[in-house]
């Protein structure tokens, strides 16, 4: 183990040792890129703090622990749900081993989200975080990859069992919703592009790409962890359009500003949508009989 990793592990162990004694914290996990095996030298250390809605932990005690590890003064430590309904609070701090994030997770909300997902229900909160908001099934991705560091009741192990394998109903709904919404947005996109409306056309492009990304995650029965590295991840899938990252870079990076340029990029995006639809092997059917032409 390198010196840097050794120091990070030592700090992580020390933080867990302090946090696990806070009444109300029922589980602590390593999450994010380190848990998923995607970390680099710039990656933050993400620590998930799980609590029950009926008996949440004392924020002041967590603030005191966070301040003891901070090397930049009093760190930001929020109350519950100050960051929004899904990324529902935590702390950002600079420590001796780099950036560390504490992220709160309500076990009752996580459990309900998993139950909903198994029954084919997912939610989207656009304003939670840039660029595309937060999809509820990210909770399932977090659950799958997280490394429990303190979990005396085996809560996370139980959650992991509930989401393995990928739920059939969830797969069907995500594919159907994502590809239909991409198709519907393409209709509007053609209209905007034909008049040289760059603002609305490019907005449609990014919206459509986000839908295609979620469709591909579902086709490959993989839970997303967020938008960061999503394109690189789908490029590695067994079932994905060839050279998809290259195609997306061309569509989004060279959209143009004139009507003919915007229409050219729209046509390329339409072709990519058709490639993703083909990967469903006839499973996808549009909700309404319409034409993209």
C-alpha cells in the first residue's frame, strides 16, 4: 500500500471510530468513486452516514467531529435535508489527506426507494444537483457499490440483497420512459433546429443524451451512480452503440449555430437514438404513434 493510500485509510479509520459512537448513526459506509473502484488522485473521500428518520443523530456532535479533522477552520456541516430531498445533507471539509465529504442517508427513505424501484417506480429531481438532477435509482447504485465500515445490524447487506438481480419491472420502466422521452424531445428538437434556435436545440440535445444514458444503463441492468463518468461507463457496456463517446462528443461539441448545422447534429442524434432502440430487441414501443420526420 502506498504512503498516500495508507494515510487515507488511517484517517478514514479514525473518522469511523469517532462517528460510530454518535447515537443515531446506525451505519457508516465508504461510497463514491473509492467504493466503485473509479477513484483518481483528485477524488474526494465520500463517507455515508445512515440514520433512522425516527431517531436521527445529533448534528452538533457530527459537526464537532468534522471540525477535529478539518485543516481549514470550521467545515460546512448542514442540517438534515438542507441540500435537497435526495442528497439530503452532510459536510464538506478539507483534511490532511484531502477533501472528505460526509453524506447523510435516511435508511427509511432508502428502503422505500428500493421497494419502489423493485415495483418499477423511479423519481427525478432536476434541481437537486447539476447537470441533470438526481434520479432515485442512484440510491440503488450507491447501495450496490458501498463498502460498509460500521453496520452492526447488517442493514446494508439486507439492502444489497433486495436489489440483486436488477428488478425486471424497473428495467422495463426505465427503458420505456427514457426512450419515449428521448423520442418526444427529438420531435421538439427538429422544430427548434430548423429555425436556428440554438438555445432550445442544444437544450434538447443534452436532455436526449441523458435519456439515452439511462436507457443504456437499464438495458445493461446496471445502476447509475450519477452523471460523472456516465458516458465513459456506458462506453464499456456490452450492449451499447459502437463508438458512442465519439458520437456524443461530435453531436454535443459541434452542434453549430446555424439551422443547417443544428439540423445535421439533430439527424446524428436521431440515428443514435435509433441505435439504442435497436438494442432493446423490439422491447421498446412508443407511447403514441408519431413520426420524427
